C-alpha cells in the first residue's frame, strides 16, 4: 500500500483503474471492466520477428485469440509473454496446453541431434524485444523481454510408475506469478487507430523453435506458439480520437 498526495493506491491494478476513470472524466455512460487480451502466432524456424494486430478480425484470428473491438479503448496495466503448444502445424488450437512463462527444458524437450535443443532455441524470445506501435508512433520501443521471464519454483514434473503423466509448472495465483509485468506508464490503445505489437527475437539458433522435433529426434505432431497476454481495463465504446495520447 502506498499513499500518494493523500490518496491511497493499494495496487498497480487499482491505480490503472483510477486512470481509466480519469480518462472518462467520470462519465457514467462508459462501462469500464477488467479484460485480458490474448494474441497468438505460430513459431517458425529462421523467422526473427512477429507482428501482432490487436483488433478483432474473424477471418484471420486464431481460435485462442481474444482481441480488441475497434469501438473500445483499452488501458494496458500489465503484459505477459508466453509459449504454448498447438495441436499441429495445420491446427492452431491451443486449448489443450498450458502457458509457459519460461523455456522449461522438461516440457520443451526437442533434441535435433545437431544444433541447440528446443528449449534453448526458445530463449531467443525472452532475450529479444517488444515494441508497441500506434502507427506511426512507437508507444513502447524495444522493451526487453527479460522483464516477462518468470521461472517458478516448480517447473514441469514428469512422473513415472505406477502412472506416467506430467504435472504442469507452478502458475499463479497473482499476476506476478503468472508472468505479468506491470507497465508504467499504462499505454492506451484506441480502437480508432492502427495498433500493433512487434516481437523481435534475439540473434541465435531457432532451428527447432517450432517444437517440430521430439526428445528422440523424431518428427513431433505438435507445434509451438508464442502468446502475448495484455491485462488491463477496457472502456466499452470509448474509442475517441482525442483520447489516443493519454
């Protein structure tokens, strides 16, 4: 808890909510609610950058994505950068797999025989950079992704007899233990503008970053996907040009 100029701010999320209230100037016609956007892309060997559009497009959005309606305004309170698996190279469904906030070597086990292993290739993501752009202005420039790297106390545990299975790594219960990093100041995304997030990987070996190889060096059926989560507050029908530089 922190006291600033006589006002008690009990958390970064509460402070972000207060800022959302200030943006609407107390207009009760605006609905403000907490929301998490989810942006996904399939990882590909040899590719060193990925561009994410923040807005809904029913013809191109992946099944797991949750994007912003162009009529809304979104205040980013915190962001997370994750990797997960999708069903196959052709099927982008990610609902059966957990989000990983670090390149867990007990889960990303691909071993190509020559070159770096799968989990080592994935390190290029968290050693890279993120840029948030409202064309043509870079709102957040070259933000280092190590801020999003969260290695929990318990990683993936592979159990053996009498039952073979996998226990997921520790996750939650708070934003910080889900890999979220509080963004200060809070970027404001206006639905009227062209907003994108660019992920630039660090220079390195990405030959099996897609998870196409198993621990035995055989072809894997699943593939890896990178996921951004943006947690904050949406102001429903609040997209207005005069708000874009708040």
